[in-house]
C-alpha cells in the first residue's frame, strides 16, 4: 500500500505467467496487476497437480492449507505435507477395521467386511450409536489432513451400511456417498452430484443431515495434538471449512452456528507423558473432578457455557496433577539422596558412579528395590 500507483515492475525471467500465445511474459507492468496475475496463475482447487475443470478452479480445496503450511513453515520444524491418497488409505484401512471390531465385539458377530455387516444390521439407531463411540486421535495432527480423511470415511461407512439418517431417524435412501480424491461426493440414484438449494425441502434435509453428522463426529470423535501452534490453528480452520461445506439455512433464514472445537485440537507435546494410562491417580475426588470437567466441555461445545469456565476447570485439574507430581518428586528426591550416600560410602577408586553402582549391586547386597526405584 506504500507503493506509488504508477510503480512498475519487470517480469521475472522464469515467470510462470504466460501471454495469449502461451509464452512467458516479458517487459514491465504495475505492481498490483503483477500480484493479481501471479495469484490467478495458481490452482487452489487441488493439491495433487491433476487438471480440474475451469468452473472449479475458483474453489479452494481445504487440503491445500496443509501444503501452504508446509511451504511457509513446515520444513524448519520437520513438518511435511501428507498427500491425499496416503491419508485416504490410512483412514480406510484403520477405521473400517475399527468399525468391524466394534460391531463384532458388541454383538458377538464375525463380520469380515462392510457387506457382511450391512446384512447383519437390523437396528439402525443401535448401529449409529456403536459407530459414534469411535475415538480418533492424531498425535501429530499437523494441518488436520488425516482427521478430515477420517471424517469423510466415517460418513462413507454410514452410507454404505445404510444407516445414515436425518434428525428424525429416517434413512437417506435416494443419495449415496463416495470418496473421490479425498473429497466426499454425494450423488443421487441417477448419478447426479448433489446441489444444495435452500428452497428445496428434500435438499435442505440432506444438507442438514450431513452438517449435523459432521458436527457430531468433529465434536465427539476427532481429536488432535501438535507441538506447533500454527498447525493447531490451521487444523481447526480446516475442520470448520469441512463443516461449512454443508452449512444450511434454518427456517428463520439464519445459518446454523459452528461448534467450538478448540478443546479437541490442542497444542502440546504428545511424546511426553507424566502419567501412565493405567496409573492410579492419588487425587482426591478425581472421578468427580473429571466428570465436572467433561460437563463444562460439553456445555461449551453446545454454546451453553463460556470458554472461561472450561479454561478454569482445566487449570484447576492441572494444579491437582501438579501437586501429585510434586509429592512423587519429593519421594524420588529422597531416594536419590540415599543412593548418593551409598555410592559415596562404597566409592571404588578410579570407577565411575555407574560402575560403582553395578559393583555395589553385585557384591554388597544392596536392596534390589532401591535400584528399581532409582
């Protein structure tokens, strides 16, 4: 904005910008025109380089967010963009097996594939409830590419099993879902791609069903952690974009509100764990504390509670965990002091502390439990 309006810039010698004869542009142009030409030369509708139709060129494929993030910030942090065909494969292989396992375990069946499962299901409501218990966490979520693929795969599986229903529990019979190039495609019985129209009750019903299903899955089944705060923000944005694809107008003419999903996607180091999953937590009323936290999170997601309440609940819970760690640290410190005294008493000349410890353990009958605690 500080440049003068008549500022000229020379086309880069290896520019990607072409003239009417498909040759590289040469000469000079004004800066603003160059900028718009440069942006318009890029295809934001795909992340894999394949040709797309001109009418879709103006649409931004959300997966491009991950590619942009990698180019801007990823390399220096060791973050690399995962192509769509890989996340599609990962989601299909893992989630299909998980769904089959859940049904076989809950119903004592022996289904080997989705077709077997489809032929077994009688209770649609129960089947949806079983799939809705899926919990998927990406411990290095990046831009959220895998979570989006997982979201699409769950919806596809529900469609394949014939259990995709609207809020009244009625099946979506006249439309089928498929996944093409990591995109969820909705087609009718005649193969026509679904096109939302707010003045059509039938199409509003399908749009609303997809919105509500996506919202439920994003809120209750998808979780992610990343050490990079920029990744976390892009992941949240990407999930919201996936939801916005099926935004619909309510009867009062307003759009349905987007859910609060910042609780599901967290910034942190997933490689470090202070507590084991099976550890007994020595915190008073821990079960009650966790239930209160879950209720506040639920209220926050439904826009019934405030973020301040949730953050305060998380802070209080963390403080209790820190007190437990502090108590364990005091015990560890006491053991370390005892061990140092023992090493000093039996110090071997010319040996390191580690070799001294080994010699003490082998020759002087030091209690095995002390070494295990150390």
